[in-house]
């Protein structure tokens, strides 16, 4: 199967799974926030996929090799299992919230959640353009060097920072305050992954220790 075909198949499978994870707990298809957010999420995903396919097919191939089973180190497998469960809970809890009416989220917040999703994906695409080595797994490519330009001149982990925007936006866009619990589940594992990745890169990638000294903030500019 061609790379393009695999990319679109993966995207279609993800769309189906996400729809099931939100609509089955909701117990109804009359859930306009979910329809809107899934449309926004996958429209943004399509744009990013098209951009990768056109400008960096090798990176697209690396991004398709993700998830717990793709990691080579046990610690990262554990991290990715729990991070994946946290992502699932963003959808499932939001769906149950719709079923039982736990939250009353204003329309303006739903719109803001979708806007965060769009901005997050746009920044992720910017990270891809800046760093052709941004694999879905923690690894070192044969010709890899430290990227210090673009978003990497601001924080050391712009991919995670960008992803946080759409992860925060997801439950809000689905009309759920309680869905943010999933983010609370994911955050410790995201931070664990971040620290583990830095230790790995400092030991395996020449110049990374010097980069850490130049760019002091990991995730939030001016804060941390």
C-alpha cells in the first residue's frame, strides 16, 4: 500500500474511532457540538496531512509509526499507554457529560474550544516544517541534528506545547467541563515523556546539551 493510501486510511480509522468514543457514551447523534468538533478536527488533520504529503513524505511516514507498540523503550511504552487512555477519556467523559447533562458550557466556549483546535494544528504544522526529524516516537535519525530555529528558538518542545492547545480545546468544543479530567490524566505522562526525551537527546544527539542552555523554557514561553 502506498504512503498516501496508508495516511488516508489511518485518518479515516481515527475519525471512526473518535466518533464511536464520543457518540456511544452520549447515547445520541443529536450532539451538535460533537459533529462540529469532529468536522473541525479532521479538516485540520486533512490540511496537515496534505502538507506533509506534499513537502515531507519521509516525515509523514515517520508520523504514521506511532503509539505504544512503536516505542523501543519500556518507559515510553508505559507513558504512551496512559497518554492514549487520557486522550480516549477526553472523548468518553465528554460523551457521558452530554448524556447526563453534567455541564452547561456556553456556545462562546464551544467556539473557543474549536478555535484552540485550529490554532493547535496550525502550530503543529509549523513544527513539522521546522523539524523534519519530529518522529512520533523518541528516536535519533542517522543524519539528525539539533533544530534551533522557528518555534524551537522559543521552547524546547513546541510539538507538545502545540498539542496542548487542541487537547484543552477538545472537551470545551464538545461542551464539557468534566472532559478536562482527561487532560489532568494525560499531563503527568506528557511531562514524564518530556523529561525522558530530554535525557535521551542529551545523551544521544550532539549539541543538545548546549541547546538546553540557550533555550531555557521547555513548554510555556517565559514560564516553564
